């Protein structure tokens, strides 16, 4: 059998554990000592019982010696099965250990028309590149899930081969490919890969070419701007070369904001405060009497296609209109700079089908959307973004199959929250 398989060796790409890194020496010694000790105690306790093959088949309430013999054999069988499983498990499900090619990452991101491509700069992801290094997939690994953050980035003609190559790489390490927050434009590729898709929510984008403050429908926006500026709020945008001048202050605001909201930094699909990361972007700041009280870092995509705020944080003593003011002033600035769209980000679980014959996922998602305020204000977030009259576009999760959905969602949540325990903490 072994000889007949040798010619096909190249088709078996997964590397097994065999004897490498099976268990630490301390663990092996500990298990062995426990097994020896329990065996000795048993034989010592029943030393007065004469051994006979009939002992194995005595099943009575008083037959402790036969029960001990059968228990020891059961333990040995269990240990043998566990050892075999450990020996033949995959050697490494964490993926290849490679240095990140940051020049290639930065080049691809800088040429992307999608503002969320800047999530690649967080430093919490791995990258899989096309042969030309003009396209890439940014991903994270949790459990056996290899989770791509969004669609591939780069040259669209390379996407099909890039996706299949990524799937082959994950399979080599016994992983399952998952694509999180993907757009309708790439659905055909995911279907061709045999993946199942479920809707996660919708992304809102405001057309800045059509955005203005005229008319009765924008009366509330004009009132917000007048009231905020009457209370002394002023907005300006600092370029990356100027960010060092305010970095200490905005870090202080970020820390205070996290404490005030009783929350912690997330990652993967969400930006987090890091001085090196923040220094790469323009930063919109709101000041009162020359003191910064709110800020947002701005993702600016290639060709001025899209502008999007990432982190938006403020002090607890600012006027309640500060978020509206920051959004509106950023949109006005974006329009002046010639950006086509303002990306408001995701509204999770919005836009799911509410029909009585809708799939189970839609029914569950709709229930959370309407009644899940304890976990997240899904409905409130959608209503807040709706007042800017955005165009909504669906986002999906592509994964191996329906039965794996709970595990995939847990893996995605763990990546975002920084671990399993982070899911249950704010």
C-alpha cells in the first residue's frame, strides 16, 4: 500500500504532525506517572484477589476488582486513540509563517477605490498575493476558519485565480475558506467555489455630488451646524504630516472614550487606535477654544472615489450634536475635495427579508435587529445613518456550508473581539 502511494506523494499536500511537537516532555511524564500511580494503587488495593480470566466477565455491585481491570483497559484504549489522533493531526493550522511584504500591501491599498482596503494597514492580518503582486486577500485565522476581510483587492482580472489559490492554501493547512462582508460584485466567484452566502447587512454610501444642505428636508442639518458653531465648535482636517502635533491629545480622547463607553478596542473589520496606524491618514478634528474635543481619521481611496471615517471619538463633555457635526463637516470637506462618495459603513442585520417564508437566517437576523438592543443597537444605527439618505448595498458572508454557520460566526466574532472571551465583553 505504501509503495503504491509513493508516486502520488505530490497530491498529498497536508503536512502531518507525526512525532513533531506532539506533547511537551513535562506533559508526557505527568501522564505516565498518573497512569503508573493509579495502576499501582489498584493492584495494591486488590492484592488479596487471585487473578483469573473470569474476573473480566464478573458484573456485580460488589465486584470492584473486575471493575478496576476493565477501567484500566478503557483508560489505555482512550490514551491510544488520543495519541493516534495527535500523531496524525495536521502539523500547523495557523498558516505559513512569512514576513509581510508591506511595500506590496501599501501599493495595492493605495490603488484601491474601496476605502475599507485600509483595514490592511492595521497590522492584525495575513496576506495572500497574486503572482504579479498586484492583487491580494487580507485574512485572519481562527480555529479552522481562514477568514478573508472583504473581497480581494487589486486587479479584478486576477480575482478568480487569487480566490482559488487562497482556497488551495487553506486546504493545505486543513482550513476552511470564509469571506466576510463581501459585495454583490463577486458573488459569482464565491458560488463557483461552492460556498454558501448569507446576508450580513448593508453598507450606506452618500453621493457627495448630490449632497447639499438646501431644502426643507435638510433643515435639521443646518440647525445642527448653526447650533454647534454657536457653541464654539470648529472643524478642520490635518494631513498625515501634521498628525504628530495632535497625536498625544487624540490618544487621550480615545482612551477616555473607551472608558466612558465601558468598551475595549476591537480589530479585523474595525479600526483601533494605534499611533503608527493613525499617522497614515488625514485626521478631522473638532475644537472648542483651540482644544481638540473630537476626532476621526479618514480613509481616502484612489481617484477620490470614496471617503470614509474610521474611528470617531470624542470627550464626554462636548455638546450632544458633536457626532452629527463631525459627519456633516466631513462630508462638506469631502465634497470640496472632489470625492465621489462618503461611506457611512455597515448597518449590521439591516435589509434582511421579513417575509414569513424567508430563510431561517433572515428570521433570526430580523429578530436580533428588532429586539437585540442588549447586544447592539442594530435598528438605531440604521436609522441614524438613514437620515443622510445614503444608497444601500448588501454585504454577505460566504462560507463552506449551512451546518458550519454557527462555528464560522463564532470564529469571525472571535477575530473581531480579540478572542472568545472578548465576544462576551464590550
